[in-house]
C-alpha cells in the first residue's frame, strides 16, 4: 500500500473494530448454527402414553404417576409430553406390562409382582416374603439391581426404572383373630401373586378382587380376610367397618416398589438427554411416593384406631410358619428357574449384609426412640 493510501489512525481503528465485530458476529452465528440443531436433536417433540395399573382413587400411587408426567413436561419445556391413562383406557390394570411389551403404549406404571404368572422373577423387583425393607430394596436397586432386573426384563421388551414405594404395608384385615397357623387353613383371603403361593402352603384360599370390590366381599362373607396396602389407602376403602382385626406387618413385602416399564425399543430410540430425564423424573417419583405414604399413614392409623379397629401383630408362631413356607417356595423355584435363583441369591445376600448394619445403627436407634417417644 502506498503512503498516500495509508488511512488515518482513526479510520484504521474504525476499520479494525468493524472487522472484529464481523468476525465475532460470524463466530456467534456459527455457534448458533451448531447449537440449535444439537439442542433440537436432544429435545425433539415427543408424545407418549403411559397406562397405569392403579385407579385415580389411589391418590398417592396414581398421584405419583401424575407427578412423574408433570416433571417430564416441565423439564423439557413441554417438548416431551406423556399422557397418563387410568386402567381400562389403553390396557386393563393387570395387562399394563403386556401393552408395553407389544408397543401399544410406550410405558406403564405398575407393580412388577403382578406378573408372576409369566415368571416368578418378576416379583423380586417389587417385594417378596421376608425380603429387604423398602430402603434396602432401594439400596439394592441402585447398587446394581436395576441392571440385573433389566437384563431379565429385556426378554419381555421392557426397560424398567424404579418409580415409587409404598413402604412396609399392613398385614391385612381379618374378620376373626388369628392366633395359630392352623387357623389360616381354609381362610378365603384377597391376596395374590407370590404371597398367595406362600399362603396356599398354609391352607389359605387366595382370591382376587379389585380394591373397589373388597368391602362388599368382606361384608357378604365372600372373603374372610383381605390384604390391600396401608392405613391411608385402607381407610379410603372403609375396610375397618366390615373387618375389625387389622394385622401387621405385611411379611410378604418389606416394601412394595413400583416401576415405570418402558418399551425397550422406545427407550433405545430416546436421545441421551431424554433417557436421563426419565431416570431423574422416576427417581423423584420414587422419593415422593414413599414420603407421601410416610406422612399420611400415621394420621390414618390414628383415625382407624379411634374408630374401633383392633390392631393385632401376627403371632410369632404364625410368622415362623410363613417364613418356613416362604423359603420352601424359594428353594423350589431356585431349583428349577436359574434366572430366579440368580436374582434371589443376590437379594438375599444383600439383605443379610444390610441387617448386620441395621441391627447396630438403624434398629437400635429406632427401637430406643420408639420406647421413649412419649417422654417429651
């Protein structure tokens, strides 16, 4: 450039500034051009359906599914919306897993032990007789149990995420007091799944009734006993009005874990961001449900007792007989079902180690406070 072509310093400065602005603007546009498609790919618009195995009247369980779908929508800025459907609209309550397997819905909220007729291994993800309590079940799941169960579920085109827990339930409503194991013989009881198989060994006749049918069945003598959930839900059904004895605990499940079952192909079709979102929302739901039950059950129990319900612990002789029958069934199934044995052995080992710790810390702490709770 000739001397007479040299621009004044002010002009040079303006030129350089404009050049930097153009470059910066260009980089910003380039970044935007890269970022927008990446975001669009990780957060596409999706519309799924979720069928529940539980009616809306179960406000905590069904409410957990409502909280889950709301969390997914809010976290995705409404790009991922999941329509919640009660039983009967897309699938019947006990066919929710089948609807996920065949892809007629993308996912469902259910209890895995509803499907023991397919394979008893299904029961192990929810809760089984004399298994771990709800916190131990959670610990086992997040310490590798989720992967172990999903290895099993893959045969049914299902991917599962823990999504709630009732905590330890009550042992059910009885029209007469049970003092000895032989008094269970011939008893018609609303109980099913794995626990029903154990009860059969003790002479109980397992019967299937929906929650809405239990009251009438007890009142008419079609049932002698019925297990449902816990004080909060049982009070809503009015069971204390037709069955005076309320036994505890539900030895058949230290805590009933619920799951979100997702169609395996649909799960793999999700972006990593959406997979992470479903995990996080399921975890949140898992915490919410048990917290809600823990908050509501004591108040409901007080109301039931004030209304005249008679609380009764299962006598040690009855529990011993149930324990013996349970492990007879475990041994029988383990001898013929390798998948069941693999998962049950892992759970049993984990449970036994957990109680080494619990007897020192949790159990001694809780026992002391139970004994002293009225002192202050």
